C-alpha cells in the first residue's frame, strides 16, 4: 500500500486526490508545518529533495509531483488518466502536465519580491509577463476544451487543480477576468474524488485524531 507523507497546506493534497480518483487504498501520514510555516525537520528528512509531496511504495521513496502522479497512474492505476503516445492529443497532454510548475514558479518569484522594493526589477517584470501569458493561454484553452488535455480528465488536471481551486485563496491570482478558468475550477470542485480529498487533506482539513 502506498504511504502519502502529507504536509499540511501543501500541494501534496493532489496525491490524495489522485488516489481517490483511482479508488486505490493508501495510508496518510500527516505532518504539520512549524511556527515558521515551513516543513518540520522530520518531513525534510524523508527525501533529499526536501519537498512535498513524498510517497513511499514498498522500499521506494519518491518525490516530485509530476513523477509521483505518473508513477501511481501507470504502476497502480492501469494507465488511467494518462494519454497514449499514439493519441492525437498526446503533445497537448505532455504540455499541460507541466503547466502547473511553470505558472507557479512565476507566482513564487513575485511572492519572494513582495515588500522588498524590488517588485519592478527585471526579474519581477519577466515573471509578471510570463504569468499573465500563461493564464491567458489557460483561459483560451479552456474555452475550447472541458479539460486541459482535451475532452477527458487527465493527470494534467490533477497537476493544475491546486493552482485554480486553492491558490487564489492563498494570495495567488484570482480569475474574475478569466471566465473559462472559473468554469473549469468549478468543474474540478464538483468531482466527488476532489471533494473527498479536500476533506481529508485540503487546506481546510485538520490532522486526524491520533
């Protein structure tokens, strides 16, 4: 059985979401952030990358969201929510599978510079331009497709779900001007597996009683 090492208030909730979508059993081991809002030392010790999420499957410990969701889907999920290389939308799937990381890197750059007096330096302006370009593309894509890779829900949506359903409440970009993204976020929130995952490990969830 896969163990999910879940860091509270982090994107590791997407792994719980995927497991619920696939109907796979898992064990959730919860870690709270410290007073500094960072992961505690015992979480950082799980993997050399010192990041969330982290899973354990047998003797294998794996980090990095994109690797984890593909590993689970192919190793334990029979390839569900993936797209075959022979499919016409395979390139779209690969692109949108990586989209979340690109969009969030710009967000973290802007967050790091906030209040420093350097909000308008070259790096900040590049991050803003890139971020707005990515969100414009996202909105345009969702005007023609129900999900990011095409008509069907895939891992690309698992990866980007946090960005559109949770980040606005955490200080990320809001989508009042991006109606297609708003509809997409609502579409994800209506999925029973997403709702269950958020109740277990989402931003408002609490550590289970010991």
